[in-house]
């Protein structure tokens, strides 16, 4: 059984494991106040070409989303997200549990649009309702799509016009930036978001996300919020070391490119077999629509996620590839796809 269920089944890039092992007996300060974290922050700022941002390391995506939103919003304020957004679907109500309502909009290919944001703001016009104050997006999205620069520019301009923060969940930012049709650069990110993070967990680290705060209003006392939300890791250097390794020798980019390439090969095989797609993507998540028989055959050798049952005979499923996905496993899966009965 080979797993295409997610992009965090494996451990970490060998370069990261080597750095972790090498530093194992070193003594450092705790809670991210060590020279590994400082060097990793410098590398990230250099890549972004933006020195004025604050960088914080947190363990995982849900924890990062919760901490950012809880810190940015007052008790009566709310966050806007696509109905497929991670904070709405896959975080067990973590945002609502912190006292902030998630206002959902119908995503366009999983993406939040300016029109949808504007409508939500107009619909929440007085103190008898929660006040929309932040827009949450994912890049890549939960259904494998990614924002083009023009879309992000328009959305950010709308947020500024309406007095909203724009927060980008970058759990799969590597996959989005390395997608063939992407036109967003590292340098664009700090000019088009108030806050975002660079995902490590799903792109080659054992765990960890690098949060980048651009907007000055969101920087104050953020470490207090990390601590209060249980996210201030005592052995914080483990995060810094991993991001040092991730940002050396273009490891971040190489890991994401490999994942995207493997997914692209699988998607092309489904297309060649004339198996329809729930949505076409250029990132590391693909969504073929399988018959019950096809699903049963492939599930004997491969693990994948059931995404959405479309009717009694057809189901959209998700295949996800990673930095460590073996090319030989992909080639074998391609042959099995091509042997399926239409």
C-alpha cells in the first residue's frame, strides 16, 4: 500500500535531519531565542526582500491560524473565509472556540473574491452583528488551486478599502509558488498581505510554520499571544534549525517542485484515461472523479482521500504528493490508472 493521502506522511528532508542531528548536544536558549532561529529569520527576510517584517515560528497550521486570528481580532470581530477554507472545515471550530465567528462565502474555485468580501461587509452593517475585520485565504487552496497575482492584488486592494486585514494561510505556499502558472514572487508577498505564513510541515520539515507579520498593527505583543495559546515551544531551536535547512540550497523550492511534478504526472494519467477531474490543478493536490469500481481497484494498492460523493456511482477523491513521493511509485500508479476500465 502506497499512500497519496497527504503531504506529511514522511519525516523531513535529509538536509534538515542532518542539521538536527549535528546540533543535538548543543546548548541553546529556549523559546526561539537562540541563534538558529535568528539566522533562520534572517534567511527568510532575505528571501522576501523585506527587512521590516516580524517572523515567528509555530508548530503547525491550525495553531498558527488560531493564534493569528485570536491576536488580530477583538471579541466582537469576525473573519471571512471561503466555505472550503481550512478554518471552516478542518479545525474543529478552533476559531469559534476562541470567540470569533467565521463568516463563509462561496469560493470561486476555492478562492475568496473581492465581490464576496464586499457583500459580507455590506451585510454586517451595525453593532447588532459581528464586525468583519479579517479575510482569511489559503494559497494553495484546499482544492489545490492557487491565486494569481492579479487576483491577490484586487483582493488586497478591497481589504484596504474596507479596513480589513488580509491573512494568507501558507501551509502549502511552496506548492503554490512553484506551480507552473504561478506569477506571484517571494517579493510580492509582503506587499500583498498583512500577515502570512510559510508552511514547513507540508513541504519538507518534521513540523513547523514560519509566520510573517507585515502590518505594524499586528506585531505588538504577539509572543504573549503565542505563549497564551500554548505555542511557545521550549525547544524552539528545533523550528529554527528546520527552517535554516529548508532555506538553504533552494531546498524549499526543490521540495515543492518535486511534489507538484509528481502530482502533475498522476493528473495527466487520469486525463489520458479520460477520467474526469473535480477540478484541474497545477499544485500537489489532484482530484479525479472515480467510479465505484475504479475506486475499489485503486484502493487495493494506494491510499487516497475520499473528497466528495457526487452520486451513487461517482466520487471525487484526492491524491496528494510530497517532497518525498517516490517517482517509481508514481510510475506504477500511472500504469494502474491506465489499466482501469472506463
